[in-house]
């Protein structure tokens, strides 16, 4: 959250200028940084089933590679977030990018499957970029603009997702090591961008001002909000359920396309590129207008319902073209739900704890990312499961489990909105008098 409670974006921008921070330039450079990072990751992801097959490992090993990465991120994510609160966002971001580049280099030069596994663990250890970037966005936004600004990260994420999979598919068709080497070059580019262009959002004088504010608050009647409140824990549960569902699908997508539809590396890359293009359309062009016209609260509920509907249909998608229809609908939920839920988390903690809570959010995501790839690839490995007289194939198991978790997510979201109406109190209904507007906000869920 902001250093103070700002009434509008202009007032907050004036405040940031005291620390030589230009929010627009900062957003541009952080988007470029995340674009390069995601490009490298998305080049390798479609190739994991083929890498595993080259070493004669079972399908489950794809899940092990993804889960091991998440496990190390689970341990180190909060540490990077806390360090960024203390020393600033930029140096921690540089360390993370350097570690990512080294992990890709090790992957490209791996002589055996155990070194490949080590490279994914190392990548997770230095995976502090996302929590630091979230904290960075919190530093330069207000609660009213945070969700849409976090949504802008999807532009960088999308650029990587559009070009990464297809480049990875083409290079991987020649040799799966080539995309990893290309990712090393991209990591170096990301470091140069961060070092030369990115503006520090937590310079020493701002950290000092925040410390002074904390001292004044502790000596006054103003209470410091705790991190582990019922409100925060409820949103961590939302993050866990959401990422369990989305990661279960995303982590097994390449394997599903290979096993269910017989797709090649290039076809898998093209399908993931379609997802990236869809993310660009939603995050880059539709998010802000949709928030203004429909409201963040309604978009949140619609996206959660759509997630359930998508996975009700997934078990019956027996042809590849059906998946192409599913992706735009699934991506809608994948774009809007994380930005809104994570924005709500930042609104519930004080400004000096944004890095810590961002690291904790990444930790919760990592728990989901540790478990769900193992479950999804495990379903594919065993080929199905008999429950009494009913046999469920792997795709039915993935779909129906996602539906159950999606229903749980919707229920928790609904009661969170009903209990904490302040979250979207700045959304003013149109064509109403001031009195009616006030009454509507007081009675809103």
C-alpha cells in the first residue's frame, strides 16, 4: 500500500516524485524485465516432456521437475521479499536474475537427469523476482489503481508467453538444450535493463521515512496492522486454491497435448502461444476498461464462476481444436483472478510489510505449485482411477478435482467480499445521487 492513504493517483505521483520515482517509467521498465524473464521460462516449459523422455524417465518426473522448483521457491521466496524491504527492490531483483541465468546455463550443459533436477531447484532458490516485483508495484500504486497496475504485468508476462513457447518449440525440435542457452542470454539482458534503467522504488531516504513513520505510529494511538489476520489468511487460502487449479492445468498442459492429442514440440508451442496472445488481449487492452465498466468485484465473481465451468467441460474435450476453444475462457480467469486477489492482499497490510507479505503470497503459491504438478502428472502416469464401479481417466480426474476446488474458491471469495466491503468501496455506481451512492457502498457486499 502507499506510504499514506492517498485520495487520488495524482497526489500519490507527487509524493513519489519526492523520491525521484516516475511511476510510468517504473512500470515500463518492470514490464520489460518480467517479459525477458518469462520468455526464458516459457521456452523451456513445453519441452519438459521431451527432456524427460530423452532420459528415459516416467511422466511423473515432469511434475517432479516443476514441483522441486516450487519447493525451493517456497523456502526462499519470503527471504527475498523481506530483504527487499530492508535493502531495496533493485539489488534483490538483480541477484534473482543472475541466479536464474546460472540455473539455465546448468540446464543447458546438464550431463544427466540429476543435474537437470538441480538446475530447476537452483532456479527456484533465486526465484525472488516475482515477490519483489509485486512489492515494487505496491510501492508505486494506490489501492484504487493497484489491481489494474498489477494486471499490466500481464503485458510483460504475455510477451514472453507469446514468443517463448513457439521459439522454444522451434529450437527444441532441433535440440532441447538450445532454448536453455537462449534463456541465459535473455537473463543477461534482464540484468542490464534492471541495472541501467529500473528506478529503485525503495531508496534509502524512503526506507528511512517509513521507519520514522513506524516509530511515530508505535508511539501514538495508531495501531499497526498485523500480517497474520483472519482476513489475510482467508486470502492466502484463495491464492492456494486458485494456483492449485491453474498450475495443475498449466504444468500438465504439454504432457496432455503430447499424450492425449499426439502433439509435437511446435504444436505445443503454438497452443501456448495462443494462450499468450489471449493474455495480452485481456491484460493489455480489456482489463482496465472492464474494471471501469463492470467493476472489479463483479469481474472477480464472474472469473471464478467461469473457472468452474471450464473444468466441467475439460474431461469431454477429446479433440485438439476443443482445447483451442477452452484456452480463451480459461485465460480470462487466469488473468483476472490473481491480480484481484493479490491486490486485496496488499490492501490489508501496512506499507513497510509489502515485501514480506508478497514473499508469503509467493510461498502460498509455491505450496500449490509443489503439490499440484505431482497430482496432475501422477494422474497421467497411472492412466486413471477406479472409484467403486466408476472409472475416471486422467483428464476426468484433473477436471473434476479442479471443479471441486473451484467451488470452494468461489464460496470463500463471496464471503470475503461480503465481510470486507471496503475492498471496492471506491467503485461508484453510475446514475445515482450522492446519498444513494453512499447507501449502496454501505450495503454492498
